[in-house]
């Protein structure tokens, strides 16, 4: 009978329990580098109201804080956050494609709100709430087309909902009338399938009584689920000042790349790996097949070196990681090491660790894409190094935990039945198969 890997002689239940606890680390449910958006369309007899929400995770929020700090004092005041939120609102207003019976509609920005909430690693996340309006150029249309063409490849949840106001009926709609994420506050599948809807087509029917009195405004639209109402830290622009309002003069001046924030990015690296259950499972699958400390050291070193190379290539712009393909590839790497542990005929030494580490490294690189695009200079180099060190510190902590558990188990003389040797490879392989199928379905558009 094949001798089971020494490292899993007794430690696997405790390591998996530790993973379950690590996976509960505080952080954005969709990851530290996502920007989610939700559009809530309300069709009225006299026009269209659009509620638009942006949910920025820790890394985009950190970059937004540096962007908003126009006076360069290292602090972001409420006035600076307000200017940033208004600027994002104008970008949304001019970037959306909204048509009534094929005729483009002009949107006006009537409301801007923002709020900071606690995130991972002692950082914050930013939410921006916008209210826009478009009046019908003539009579109420029969068909409304909505399209959000801005940064379609940006990682994050994307949803569109549509509702009818008094006297209006949606004869047809290809989007739901209620937010599946409750206004980007409760994602139904954290870490799983991500909704990506950026378009909507609505058939509109205005009731005769309403058509006859279209000049009479109906009640104000109801707030979408999860709307902010009277929350501390909320700043709302007056409706009279919002449309076409100019940003402060200094906010219109081009900015240099943000200053280096290595401490924040180091903490983010640790939080990123702590919330990256797939990366941790892969690392455990790698080390579970090694019987000597020397080979284990080579495997971990190769995996770490691959991360550094991948982040460097992405930082230099030599390679743009194909995010949609990276995620299924990560599932395949996990499936491979699980099968290797089960079959015993497959090897996953330093060479395999380096090759697969490049794949995982490019996934981490996607979290820094916005920051790295700021341009050359020492700031992003320091942040890149700090983020990478944080990721590796989290991985080394996991390996040390395993080694300490193994040593304690040996001293206590703990043993497990023969069938237990199949559990590590079976669990790792099963998770790898699940993530591969799930992420491939996303890539092929099944999730939509």
C-alpha cells in the first residue's frame, strides 16, 4: 500500500478547520478589487428616473481616496469625497446609452450621495448613489433601450432592474423588477456566480387616463432596496446645483500618480490571500504531496517566485492577464493537484508549482490593474512589492501552521485510519472540479 504523504498523517482536519475560519476574514464579499454597479430604472408617464449605485471594494476605494485628495495633504475631506462622487456621477451620466424608440435621451444628474464603510485590513469601501432623470422628447415611447458600455470587463457585480410608475405598464422587460442583491448590499452568491447584466429593453404602455394628464407629476419614485436614507457620512448634492455642476478648479488639474501606500497594500495582500480560499486550497494541495522539508521548501519558494514574476509582468504592461480565462484555469490547477494526491503517479514539484504559480499570480495582478495603470514611478513599485509581500506572508503563515500541527501531532502520537489518506486529495480535487465548472459556466455566459 502506498505510504501516505507525511504532512497529512494527522493534520488535515485541523488545517481545513483553520481554512474555514480564515475564509470568514472581513472583506468585500466579491473580492478586494471589484467595482459593482446597479441601475434601477423607473418609467413614468412624463419621463424616466434612474437610480445608479456604485460599490467600490478596498483597492478601488484606496485609489479613489488618492484621486480625491486634490490638495495632496494625504487626507480626503468630505468636500473632496463630494467632488469625486460628483465627478463619477458625471462620468456615468455621459457614458450611459439610453434611447426611447431609438432616439437618444439626455440625462441630468439630480442627486449625488456617497458613504464610506469598513472593509478588510482596516481600510474602507466606498459607495456612490446617483439619481438621474430624462424627460421624454415628445409623447411617451413604446420601447426603451438601456446600455451601460463603460468598462464592461471591470470585475464586479452588474445588474439592471426596471419598474413602472403610476399609470404606466411595462408590456415587456428582459430584466427583473427587484434587485437580486438588494441594492448591492447582500450578494446572493458571494464568491460564486457573478451577475453581469449591462443592458435592458423595455416595452412601455401608458394608460389612457395618464396620457391625458401627462403634465401632472406622479409621486416621487420609491427608493430601491438598500437605499441610504439619513445615514451618517452621507452627502447629497442639492438638486438645483447637480446638473452640469463644475468640479473645484483644482479638481480639474491633471494629477500625478498616487503616492505610495505600502503599509496599506501589505495589509491588503494579507487580506487578499486570507479571503482567497481557492489559492489556499491549491497551496495545501501542493504541500500535501511532499514528504521532505527540503522539497517542501523548494515548492513554496517556486510558488512565491512565480507570484513575483506574474505581478512584475503585469506591472510592466508586458502581459495583460485575461481575467475571464484566469479563473477557470485556477480551478484546473486545483483539480490537478487533487488528482495528483489521489493517484500518486502525478508529480507537483517546484516546476509545477512555478508554472501554476504564474496562473495564480496573474489573478492577484488583476487586483492592482487600476493602480498599475497610473504610470511609471516609485509609488506603484513600492505598492506592488508591499502587496506581494503581504500575499506571501499569508502563505508562509499557512505553511508554518501546517508544520506546527504536524510536529504537535507527532509528539502526541496521533494517528488516523488508513482511509483518511484519501480525504485531502479528494477534498482538494472536488473543490477544483467545482470551481472549474462554475467559472467555465461564467466564461461561457451560462450564469447570465
